[in-house]
């Protein structure tokens, strides 16, 4: 019996899955995408617009060796299993592998792993299928849409504004932030007053007159009311209600990003990166195992096996009264909803038991995911709410309180909820129906403008409006930040002048395309393609029919952005020098480009650290391409002396090499010598 080949996306899964499947399988990785659209054809879009947007693909740089190695392995095996991630992107990668590796005449199957555990992997291998071309078409359409808008609109934005790019969903996200900022700037605060009565162990607020809502606009109105009040208040009613406080469903991608942002202060990018590691596998004491299920999902559904296991766990650890019911999703069923919610792969694997094997961020996110899933299957908390209405010369005051009488799911999820008790005195035991206030005070207030978007609120807004996919939110947010369209101030998005300018130009010419409704409808069309209810290239043709004429009009209509002059002249041709923007930031060049290609070389000031120990040069502070600081000789490449830690200019008394600073000590760059800083 020969061997079979299993191809997964991520190399970090290979070790675990190989162990689970045994010696009859070879497990290899595509290391993500292997192909992407080329830059051939009209406008460099990589598609043939005239032939139903037929795509032209090229091998991604650096992936030829991966493909060649996989082709060699395909020849050695009897069958190939394409086990890329089980979403549209994963389906597209599986199709590219099928096409590149020539699997048309080779036995192959499509399998998906919702979790990287032995039982789940073995069970998944029993459920073989074929590539879902509808899912591939949906992903392909999304990629082509993003390429057309990204390439064509970005070129417009670069020539007409100080901006550098535009995008199908990115530009709508920017519009949300800009519109919110305009609301804030247009907001005019209004004055209002409140009146509060203070008693020995509680306070009550004025809210009505003769049980009709009361608004106090001025200090005079507040003073007039105070003149009519006495310190004696009649207890008009005491209303006690026992309410159930329900737990929330297990996480979807969007709710995980929102909660991790607000509770852990993780960016969406960080949340997805950490979740990916938890899904792909963690080395525990005796095994390598994925701790959570697949982290790209719109569903709150939990498997029957997990529900049964968790109910037993709750009953044994907390008692039968803590066992709850399954949360039902109100969300419309779609392709992504076929997946499970994000949950631990085993409820027995508690955060505390795996903490020694996790980095701090991994532990925090796993703990959040674990207790959210556990809480979703626990009973509601019971909260006794009390509302007391007091009467003072027909002015109605209200005091409210609440007490948790049964903690329910809060036993495990209390750290992530606001559950503060507000205790009121036992009014039903008072001998008199009249109580006396210690003090009655007035306070001035002003209405507040709408709050700016935090990352959590922006993700929630995009999710509720149906624009983009939760798995793309991190990239969208990174784009608008990195392009300089927004700043994060006190963890809230504030648009920059460039952000305002880009949004204004886009809305001037593309308001019918760059808006919430159109973008949400496009997501619906992509869903319909995935369900086989729409023809993919017809969706593209309908879009392009509107987009291209609007783009041509915009190029004609919008004035070209003039480059800022520096006041200097070009030493080669005499034309003015201007500030231009490039891939790596701003630079000064001749305005007569392309006839004159002069670029002013900025002299960088070298930060000298010490003498180089190996030549007559100096050790200076440098940066890698990714911005990481290191220390190297200014005679490079003749002298290649370099250090990651800052040299102190002294030689090691033990071996003669350079001493460097490392946290709170001075250590040798080569041997084990150390001394206090």
C-alpha cells in the first residue's frame, strides 16, 4: 500500500497532523497562497476585461520552489488530499493547487479541518469531497473587484490628492470615520440641569413632574424647582423584579475582535495573529494540539459533541443548576455559517492547565475564548432589580438598584462583564412612608457630541452594516492607518486632513459606488455567487459598466494636485524642485520629471556610538528595512562589524570582544561575561 499526500496551508500544522495521521501519509504545506493575479493586460489588472474578466495568474515570488517540491511529492503518492482552510480563500488556494499540480488525472479529495486535534483530523479524513467551484468563483470575484478598484482608484487618488490608495471596503470604512468626525464638528452642546436628593445610604434623581418627563434647560428653572421642594419625600412605590441576565453566544470572528479590543486592548491584527497560533497548534507537555477551532467564522453554532462534553463539565464542577441552554443564532444563514463558533477544542483543557505553555498574549486570548464558550452554555444570572419612586410636591424622583441573587454564567465570565451591585435599603421595612433628605443639589451639564469610533466600535459597525468580511477587518484598519488617513488618539480614530481630502474627492465622483449600501449589496452578490445563485463574471460586468465611466469622468473633472515647491532649483536643469511621495516616504525631486530625473540626496546625520574595534571606522546606529535598530560600522561593506545590542565602547576583560548593554546589565557580545550596568 502506497502513501497519500495531505497539503495544508500553514507549515506549523504539519508536525501535529503528521503525528495524528501516521506513516501512511506525507503532510506538506503550500505556505499560504501560491498564485495571484498577474499585472498583464489592460491597466495591468491581470484580467481580460473583454473575455468575461478571465483572470491571468502568476506564481507568487518565492513560491516556485514550493510548487516544484509539491509536484515531486505528488508523483510519489497514490492520492492527494487538499486540506487548506475551510473558507472561500482556502477553497481558492485548494483550486490553485489542483491546477498547478496537475491533479486533473490524479485521485484527489478536498478535506477540511475545523480543529487541529487527533479525533477531529481522523474524522475529517472520512468526509472527503471535491473543490467547491462556486466558493472559488466568489473568492476570485472578490479578488478581481479589489484589484480593479485598488489599481484604478489608487492611480486617481495619487494624481489628484495627497493620498496614496483607495479600496472597495477601505474607502467606505474611511467614510464612516470622516462622517462621524463631521457630526462631532457640527455638534453644538446644549445646557441642561439635574437635581439630586441625597439620603443616608442612597440618592435619587428628579425625572418627572406629575409622572411626565421633565427637562431642565436653565439654572433659573432649576432654582424655581428647588424653591418648591421640601426635605420630606413620600415613598410612592417600590417595584422589585427578578430578571434573567443571559450569557452571550460563543465568539464569531467579529465579536472576538471587538471583545479582545475592548477587554484586552488587542488590535484586530494582533487578535487574528494570536488566534491563528492557538488554532494551528501549541506544544503542551505530551502533545502538540490546536487549542481552539477555526477562527474565521460568522456562526455561533457549537457541535453536539462539545455541548455534551461541556454540560457534563459544568454539572461536575459547578452543579446542575449552572447548566444552561444553547444560544440560537438570529443571523441569516450563509456559507460561512456552516462553520462552528470559535471555541476551545476541549473544555477539559482549562486556561490554567495550559498557561505554562503559552505566551502571555496567547493565554489572555485563550482564556477569553474559553470562558466565553463555557459561559454560553451556562444558566442565566438572576438579578433582582429595585426601582423606588419618591414624590415631593408632585415632583417625581427615582432611585434604582440591582443585586445578583444567583451568579449563573457570571461565575466564570464575571471578569469580562460589568456586574457591580447597587444596593438600596429595605424600604418595605420602613415604619413611615415619608423619608427625609439630607441635601438636595442642582448640577449643570452639557450634551456630549457623538463618540468617535474605537477599533471595537468600527468593527461592530462594519459587521452590522454588512461591509467587508470579519477576516479582512484587520487589513482594512491597517490600511487606513498606514496610509495616513486616520490617527489613533486615545484609542479612537480621528481622520487626518489627507483622510478628509481623499474621502471628499471619492464622494464627489463615486458616491454611488463608495457607500455602505452599494458595498453591502456587493457582499450579498458575493454570497450568491458562493451559493451558485449568481454568475460571477456578470457581477463583475455590471460593476465595471458603472465604475469605468465614472473613473474617466473623475480624471477629467478633478484638478491635478500640484506638487509642493521647496523654493530651490534643480542643479541639473534649473526647474523648481518639488516634494514628491514615493513608496518609502517623501523625497525632493525635479518638477521636470520624466525629462529630468534629478533626486536630491538627503544627508543623513550619523549617530556615533563608539569606535569600531576592528577598523578605523565608527560604530553608528542603523535600521533594518523593517525599521529594527542595530549597530554597525560606517565602513560597511569593507567592515561588517555589527551588534543587535548597543555597544558601550569597552572590550571584554575575558575574551577581548565588545561589551554591549542588555536590559539591566552589561554583557560580552561573544562570551558569558556580565557585570552590573
